[in-house]
């Protein structure tokens, strides 16, 4: 009786192994092999089911069948490992081929930023004046009426105020600066009675009709030198040196008398037209000359407002438009391009 059972169990084991191997060969995913393991080798699996009958065998037969069962178990575990490794490899290759990079696609162009023509010009101006000992001084874009006009020798009702159309705020006496000149007062009041050599760059605002030549917002660079024994010769020397460097050595230039309320005497500086060389063209309005800046000796009253004694100190000041200088240098005929946000302009210049 015991012998029959032993033979039966051995046969069951053999059959189990055969079926399990066939079933495993059909398992095509990690999930399927896990299910397979549960069915054949798990705690409630078929192998365990067969082994439950061991108790019915005699003491001699038991180790024999137990050994055979162990061998089946080990064989099946080995086959399972191999199968799992093969499936993992196949799954990885599948993922790799699905996510493969197509190297035949054209690359995306990299766009490289560059400086705005006004920024380029500003940096050139800073470098030229830095070499002559001028440092950059920052001052506010929102000003009081006092700083923008009164302390620059333009009291309330002064006719020269008509030269600047102004943006006023809803707060009385608070306005957007119409020029960088109020920075002169800030610098003087900070440094007096020390000598000063500064340039004051920044945005200024005019309530004006926007045209090819004028915007409601643009840049200015103001310059100021205050000290003892500063004369008109110093003004001419500094500005001639500047013009030689920014427009090229040897370009004809001239000073014309002019008027500003905060300088006396006042001048404007012209250079020979960069386009026509003096013959006359659209850019210079057929004058042959381009105005590049206004300048003059600081008015004694302005020196006094700044905290300097005009009997002891003197100084000169100048103001220029770097946007206009950039227009001339790059041969652009309309200042509105500078703020139109059209990248083609920048590409053309770069
Ligand atoms: Zn010209």
C-alpha cells in the first residue's frame, strides 16, 4: 500500500515539474511569473499540496520522496530565475526602443542675447569718462519740482520751464524728471565742499509727441566737474577728448553759444555729420553738422544751491543723449525702433 502511494507521489512530482515548465515558458511578464510562483511553489501551491501526503508514507519512504520533491523545487526555482531574467531584459529593451532618441531630427536653434545699442553706447561713454576720472552717480527718476527746476535756477513761473514738457504725478510737486540735471544738485549736496567729477546716466521723461526724433522716454548722460580753478578750457578739453574717442579721432567739431538756465556761459557741441561728411543729408537736415551735446560753466546760483561758494569754486556741466549717439553711430533713422521691442533691429546691429 505504502509503495503504491510512494510511486504515485513521485509520479505527481514529475508531472508537476513538466506542467510547471510548460506554464512558465508561456509566462511573458513579471506579473505572470509571480502568479506562476504562487500556483506551483507558493505556500498554498501545488508542490505544498503534494508534500502534505508525506505523513502517510513509511519512515524509509519519506526521505526518498522528500528528496525528489526538493529537487523538483530547486529545478523549478532555477528555471524561474532564468525566465525572470529573460523577461526583465526583454522589458528593458522594449522600453529602450520605445524611448529611443531620433538623432535625425534637426536641432533647435539656440538664441543668444546681446546688448541693446543704447546699452552698448552707454558702456562706451562710461569707459571714456572713467579714464578721465569721472565716476557714475545714480539719482532718482522721480523728482520734486524743487530739484528738477528751482535748484537749477528755474523758479516757479520761469519762462525757461517751457523748454521741458513735464509728466506730473497726482502728488503735488512730484514729477518724472525731464533731464538728469537734478542729479547735479544731489551730487553736490552729498560731496560739498569736496571736488566732484561724476557722470549721471539714466532715463528721463518728456510729455511730447512721439516722432522719429523724439520719444517720451529716453536716456541722458549728464556730467559734472566742480573744484577750484576749473575753466572753460577744461570743459573744451574734456568734451573734445570724448568726441574724438566716441566718433573717431580727427572728426571736425565746433562749439556754438547757447542758453541753459543752469549754466553760464552755455554752449552746444556739434560734430561734422557722420553720414555725409559735411555735404548735407537727411540726418543732419542739410546742415552738415550734428548736435551731440549741450554744456556750460555751472551757474553761480546753482553752485550755491549745491553748497559751494561760487567765489571759490567753479565747474562745468554737460548733457548728452546716448540714444541719439547710438542712432548716429548705427545709422538708424527712427528712435522709436529702440523701444519697439523688435528683435530684428538688434540682430542687424549685432
Ligand atoms: Zn549729413
